[in-house]
C-alpha cells in the first residue's frame, strides 16, 4: 500500500477519534457547559440585571451571544473600565462575544468540532513528522 | 485557547500516537533489513536456517581436514555478465579476480552464504577480506533486483 494511503488512513482515524471525543464522549458539550457557567459568573459580577448568556449549541461553538438591555457603555466599557463584553471575553476559552441585537449576531461561527478536528489533525501530523524523523529518513551507510 | 488545548490534551496525545504508529507502519518496513535478508537467502543454496548453517560449517571443516574443496564452485552465471564495477569498492582488478572464480553476475554474489564469502575472501589475494568488508553481497542484492534507488540510499551514488 502506498505511504500516502497509509497517511490518509491515519488522518481519517484521527478525525474519527476527534469526532468521538467531541460528540459521543461528550467533551465538547462539557467544555461549553463550563464556559457557560464561567461567563454567567462574570456577568453576575457586573451586577447588571437582565443580561442573558447563550453559547452556540447547534453546532457547539465557543462563540457567546449576550442579550439584554445594557447600553453601549455597559456593553463595551470606557477606557480602563471594562464592559460586560470585556468580562465575558476574559473567560479563558471564549473565542468571540456578540450581542443578539447587533448586526453581526448572525455571522457565521466556527464550530467547536472543526477546531477540535483541526487541532487533532495537527497533532497527528506532528506525530507523523516525529515518526518520519525516527524511521523515515534514509540513512547513508559507508561509501559516501 | 489554552483551555481548549488542555481540555483536549488526551485527544491530542492520542493523535500524536496515531501519527507515530502510522509513521512506523509506513516508513520502517522499507528501511529494514528483513527484505534484503530474505531475498538473499531465498537465492542462496544454504544458510536458510540454523541447521543449514551447521551443515555448511561441518562441510567447511571437513573440507579443510581432508584437503579438498568443500565448496567446489559458486553457481555458474545464469546470463550475460553484469558490470561488477558498479559495486562500491570494486575496481577492474578486483573484477578480474572475481571473474577468476567464475563470478560475473550480481545474482551470483547475492547468493553467496557467509561461509562462501569467508572462503572466497581467503582466496582473493590482494583483495582478501574485501567481499565481506565492502559488503558486496548486500550491494549485489540491490543491483540484482535493479533497485538502484535502494542501493544509492544505502551505499551512496552508483559507481562504474
């Protein structure tokens, strides 16, 4: 079997593993649940009432959409004073913050499955590269 | 982002391991000596197992004691002569020496057992020990298969 086919089989196996990790094994859901809790705590810390926090669930994504009646100053802050968006953006793992009533709310999001698959594929390529360094390089022996 | 990487750490380790396993599967086999050995031995008249090695050794010792040539001949050439100068370390004089023993083709060299190599090497005069030292059997295994890429990968650019 050609090496390229073997490499493709390995890549497909990795992508299946990434999908299983994200979906059936529930790690994607758990990550978003955790981010949701942390984002809600941050919003609660601002003492603004009526602010909703919703992460994309279909597909799962690290993009959070905020809703509520906060004004621009409360949303984005001013100078060193952080707004609600800044507080939520500061949660490690949140990739993007949007407001439901703003025009960019409907923009396309990057699914978490895509991010997970891409990072797994990158790790696979690193492993493949290490393996090539270990076993793939042709060694010249004598008679140089 | 670091949170995501940490959350997926086990998956990433698994992916690296898959990559390593695939690399082992894809790369290691072609670089190993197993194929070379099996090719060589399948052509050789002896040395296919421990029993044959013992038999060959006994034959050699008996030959020495009785003063006869226990290995009377290398199998004759099966076709037109090859350019033995393609072998690394082999020049015209050594080719002439090999020809004296009836060796004109790569397949003859490739089929030599370790015992035969040792016997021939003793009789190579000025080139004593060169068959083993220059790994002519191994080189010939590649050239008899016309595997020039494999040869050059292992021994460097073809001579001649």
